[in-house]
């Protein structure tokens, strides 16, 4: 069976997807942190937003073609992830802590899925970069688990 050949362009495309999902995550958590009233959530959301901003910057260093790099603030602005952050905004306006956390968990699921898609078919990604992606995926899992635990422990 012939080996699948990959190009730097495919690698750039995969990295761009990860950068954009982290930009989405950053934007969502930044907005949530600005609007949430609970100090523990404000702290958590700020931490997760900053984490995603750092992830995007780390990944940008590995894109081989400068013209393939997404804008520093490029987001999907469509699809499921955007709707998740709109759900968070709605929950924030209703001051519904559990709904905010549930929406954040859904957003984390979208981020994990994007990472998993890349990890399932790394498209010629080098060992060092693959390790970076795995490390970031692990951190996103930790964020997901923290959000889920807070959601599950909340009693209204």
C-alpha cells in the first residue's frame, strides 16, 4: 500500500484550523469573563482565554507559509462554535450560572473535536509539533473537565 504523501500546505491547513478554534475559544471566554458576575468564573474564563491566546501564538510559529496564517483574531463566526458563544451570552444575560457552564462545556467539546481530528490524521506533522498539539489537547481536556465539574456541582 503506498504511503500517503502530505505537503506543507496540508500541514498549514491543519494548523490554521487549530489556531481558529483557539481564537474562537479566546473570544468566547473573554466575553464571558467580561460579563459574568461570579468571581470564580471570571478568574477561570480569563485563564482559559489566555491559554487559548497562547496556544494560537505557539501554533502560528509552525505554519510554513506566511500567506496561510490566519489573522491573529480570525474566528469562524459561523457554525456550531459561534452558536455556542451566543448561548453563553444569552445565559449570561439571564445570570444563569449552570447554563453558562453548560455552554462553555459544549465549546470545549468543539475545541477537543478539532484537536482530535488533527491527531487522528496528523497529515505529516513533525514529532515535535505533534507533541505540542497533544499537550494543548490535554490542557483543553483539563479546562473541559473543570467546567464540567463546576456545572455538575452547581445547585440552584
